[in-house]
């Protein structure tokens, strides 16, 4: 039997250890950026929907939860955690796993271009900073436990295979991204198609891509089916004069969808990021590995330009404009130039012949990425609540949790509650159905109209239920089945209070519903 020396054995295992440590460094970067208090911005939105998906009796009769499911793959996978674990625990485990997927995808992508230990963490930190500080339409990569995080992890890995010329692998992974998030993954597939069209002599023949097209197409179809089902339902049940698309695009989500409504400063910063990427790509020495990546980035820009043209040509607001702008034309372009700048800088630093230039490039990456992480940590320390709370001011965070806990412990499980429309975490803490919040807009037109009608009927232009006349509450209690209402103490309602704390009061609505 041949003996293996300890030195030789260590040399053989060292690459695996280095890869694991390298991956862990990227994970730590992403975790440091995304470790906001639970629930994060979309967690109360995604995970309550997932919990209801697995247990329809949970918060039954809730308008948003009962509406059409748009992210079925997420509910079947990460969403299952909500069925066996408390919501906060499910969110935490989901985050850890999704940051791991992101780290795996980014490490593959970065290591393909710069196969050096530690550089993936350096470029990853810069990428995160540029996405968060340089987006125009409010897009992000590192967030809570939600569907598009998985889609971006698969996008990173697909770009790594594209750079290596493995188009079939890229197609399959982008099909998987579309399965989890039809918009993030779908637009990535479109951008990949643009890269194929502009690849010139490097373009693989279509006959060689049939495995990726078939398997990737089947995966993508799983993400497209819910969207198609929504459109079919809309055509059957929604009268053409109802402008639910206008509500969705111009009233609720204009900050993501309508470029005329984007903050001017964000637009200028985003355009500067694009300019910087173009300058880096032009100044960079010819590198065959970067060509296909650049084509995908250009494809994302073309998609955004088409969306901009739609917004500028069609009047605002208009039904036709809303129907077209609803597809988030700026989602991918918010992310791709940041990816390009981070990787172009990484390649430039790694291949620099001048030590001074290499140090300068590394310093830029470190300052951008490290500065953002420091800023995030400071911001997080000054915000003692999750970004999904959005309560207006921190002083009523605990009273809000207290009133939700009381409702959870002292009301029937099938109760429907009217709560302030801006308090997005009611279902998260109280585990009871509500009549609608501003955050929880359904995806299909039929349910959007019900959501919009509820908010308009109850609140009008006000954010708080305290300003709603009692006759409106009486009508609504009869038609909706709501039996409780949460309101601020500062302006009491002429109803019977069943609970109160420093900031909130719970009123019983049964007497209104029974009134004639």
C-alpha cells in the first residue's frame, strides 16, 4: 500500500479549502449588507403569502392572500419553511440559504474572470454597493427571503457559463430564474437573446442550443403559467372599462415603473453609472471573456430604452401605457451596469501591468464596497426596526407589536380586521386577515380592483382609519365581514374599545355590522 505524505495530502485538499473559504467570504459580504431586522421590505409580503399557500385556513378571507399566486416555485421551495417554522425563523433560514445561493453564483461569475482568492468578495461588495446606490427604479439584489434573490443567483451563475461559452447551461439556469421570478428571469433571457444576436462570429448555431432551449423553456414555462393564468382570468372577469392596470402602474408602483416619476437625483446617478461602465469597457484591453457579458449588459440597456420610449410616447396616465409599463422594463438595467462596473474593475486590477494602477483599481473596489457596508451598518444601527415595518417613527413599534399580539391571542382565527393601511406587518404579527394595506397589492386586475375599492372606500385620501366616518364603517362592516378595527388613540372613535395601549385602540365592529 502506497503511503501519502501529509504534505502531498495537504496540497491536494488545499484548493477545496480555499474555494470554501472564498465562498464564505462572499457570503459574509452579502450577509453584512442584508442583515436587516426581520421582517425586511418584502418578507411580510412574500412569506405570509407562502404560509397561506400551504395552509389556506391561515388568515382565511384575506384579500391579498386569497388572490392569484404569482411565485409558485418560491412557495413550493423556500415557502415551505413557513409551514413548519414560525415566520421569523423561516425568514432567517431562508435568508441564510439565499445569501448562500447568491454567494455561489457571484463567486462562479467573478472567479471565471479573476481566478484569484478573495477577489470575489471584493467585486461582490462593490457590485452590491453600486446596485443599492446607483439604481434608478428601486431595484436591489440583496434583500430578505424573496423570489427574485434566487433568480439573481441563477443569473450570476448563468453569466459565468456564458463567459465560458456554455450557452446551453446559461439557458437552463435563466429558465430556472424565470421559474422563480418571471420578470427578473424573463428579462435576463431576453438580454441573453440580444447577446446571441450581436455575438457575430462567436454566435453558436441554433441547432447546438436545442438542449438548453428545451429544458430552459420548460423551466421558464413554469414561471410564465401563473402570469398567463392571470391574464386569462382578467379577460374573463374584468370589464374593459376598468383601469386596474392604471392603478397598478400610475398609482401604486410608479416609483418602479414610470420613469417620469423617478427621483431626478437617482436618474442622474444611474446614468453616471452607465457612463462609467461604458468608459471602462472602452478603455479595457480587448478581452474575449468580457465580450458576451458586455452584450448582455447592453441588452438590458436596450430593454430599458424601449420602456423609456413607451413612457415618453404614450400619455400619462393611459390604459395602453399602463398595460405596457407593467412589465418592469427597468428591472434588469438597474442591476446589470453595477455588475459590469464591478467586474470590469476587477479584471482591470487583476491584469494591470503597472503596480500603481493595480493598487488604484483595488482601492476603488475596496472604497466603494467597504464604504457601502459601513454606511449600511450605521443606517441599521440607527433604525431599530425592520425595513418592512415602515411605521413612520420608531416610538410606536412596540405598541404596534403589542396590539397585534393581543389580536392574535384574543380574536377568532378567521376574524377580519381593519388596520391602518400603511402598517404592512399586521398579518405577520397578528396572524389575522385584513381588508387591505398599501403594500399588499394583488397581481391580477380582478383582485387589484377589489383592493383599490377597499382602500378607497375606507380611507379615501387619508392614511389612517381614524378619519373614516362611522357611516362608512357601518356599510363596510356589513359587506366585508370585518369584526375589529385598529386605530390610533389620538382621535378616538365612537365605538366599544376592547383593548388599548399607549398608541393604539382595538374596537369591536359587531355592533355596526348588526345595526340597521
